[in-house]
């Protein structure tokens, strides 16, 4: 397995282009299953998760062409050969469950393996299944697969989620576009990726209102057409690279960044003493004089502080002046990066879903191991500010969500290199 070596202490200056959103693209790709017309996605990120979804769609008989060095995906499901999503592919990535709603809506039948993915808690798919059952689906869970049938087609329904779920909202939204009648999703997720999906589906002919609010209304149509759609900017990559100059010093402009994508995150950075400035091309971030301030962070569904930026924010707060508290309210077991940061001299005390971080003046380089996608990049951020060399192993996690990390950071002065296995 590859590893990444970082020699810390260099302030960062320059610009970093932000890619299209992984989580948005992984949701948009299964939308091809709703139509026999072509769907073209531009601004696609070049990531291993995108390749996994490509493999899954191709296993169903969909055509996926990668154009313009991976920036454009041309998809077509005009001649699917299977409605069976195999365990060997699905187990690699949780987003694979998003083929269930589209397959069921278009064909009335689907067999989809229960998914795998990062080890950050149970993250069950029961809300996905309940939503489809409310629309008339007959579900049978056996042998590790969801066997779903809707012989007469899906029917519109009022679906109230007991708690906010991005994935369940996405699955229900796609399925509802071809259901008979009106579907209302209450307590729906409001994330930018949901808004992006709704905009794409509307371009394909879907009738959708209310995306970005807690109530989404979908009037089912008999069929959808093709579309060309640009994937929204990746707000998690944006927030991650905003932290690079925050933790090292210096000033970096994030090309394509927009404050409305990471508003709550920007508020916390500014509270910590980090300057965030909107520019014509994106966002410019600079650390003000001295150490950053300690802050209290609580992860919440959008528009709150994103859980996918909690690990990275912890890396910054390890060097803050004072005691910070991070409360993780979205996923369980999402502090697995804490012991690795402690190997670098961080002072962190974890009790259940709360981590108390006492800032130190300087972290120290050490060999560390990535445990999941966001944890892996938090270790790289910490390494940028640490004395000496840090080697981060198991960076295959990193490649699932960040493209060309070494190139983007080294272009701004970071001393970072990939070590091939």
C-alpha cells in the first residue's frame, strides 16, 4: 500500500483548484438508471469511488465513458442487462445503495446487496427501505441482499423521515420521479448535493419543488429524458484545503469555492482567528498572527457544521491556544483519528461522542495510520504543521475522496510526496 510522507513547518501560499463533489457525483451517476436517454456529467472528480460506481453501473449493463481526462462522464442505460447489484462491488462503497431506488422505479424489480464503506459506525439503510415501502415496494431481506419488487409500479406517498438522512432523501427523491402521483418528503436533507441532484433530475424532465428546504414535493412523470449537468463544487474538499493555510500559516486562494457551501464552517474558522475572504474566483484563507483560538464545534446536518470536516478541524484545534470541544452528533465511532493525532503529541480526551482537545504549541512528526477517508486527510493537515517528518500509511482511504493531494499541496509550498508500495 502507498503511503504519504510530509515534512512540516512550511507556510502555504498560492492557489488550489477545487474539484467537483464526490458525494454529488456518486448520487448523480445512478440517475442514469431512470432513463434510456444519455446523461452527461461535467466537472466530475477523478477518484476511486467514482471508478467503483462506474464498475457497478457497467455490471448492470449501463455504458459509462470517461472523457476529457476523467472530467466528463457520459452515461447511458438504454439497454440494461441486469437489476442485480453484486456484493463484491457494493461492499466497497456505501453509495452503491443509491441504485436501488432508480432500478425499482424504472423496472419494478431490483436486487441490491447491503453496502459497505468506511468504518465510522453502523449507518443503517433502514430509512431508504422504509421510504420505498411507503411508496408501495415489497421488500425481502435475505442472504445479504435487498430483494425489492413493485409489480404495479411505485406510488406517490407522504414520507416523513424520523431524522435527517442524505442518502435516504436521495434514494426516495430519485424513485419518486417515476412514481404514480405526488410524493412529499418531510424532514428531508438540505445539503447542496440534494439540491444538485434535484436540478439534474429537473433537467431530465422531473417535476420537483422545495429542494434545499425540509419539504420536497415530487410529481411523478411517466418517463425521463437525457441531460447535461455540471457537478457542484466539493464543499468537503473546499473546507479541507481551507484548513491547510489555517494550520500552517500563509495564504491560499481556493478556486471555485463559495461561502454558501460551507457557511457554518467559515463561521468557526473566523471564530478561531482565521481570515476568510470572498474573491472573484473563490475564497481566500489566511491565518492571522499567532496561534488560533480554541472553539466549540458541534456537527449537524446542513446548514450546520459538516461531520465530514470534523476530523480536519480537530487537526487545527490540536495547535490552538486553549481547550476546544468537538461534539459528533451525526456518526458514531468518528474519532478514530484521535489516537493517531496523539502519536504526534496532540492532547485529546474522547468520551463517547465528545472530544476535548487541549492545544499544544507544536505537533511532532510520527508514523501514523489512516483509519477512514476524512481521518486520513486530517493526519496530512496535522503533518503540515508538525516538526519533522510524518509518514501516513493506508492512504487508499484518501484516494477515495481527494484527487492529487500531493500535487495540490506541493504547488503551494508543502513538502509532501507519495511513497509507492
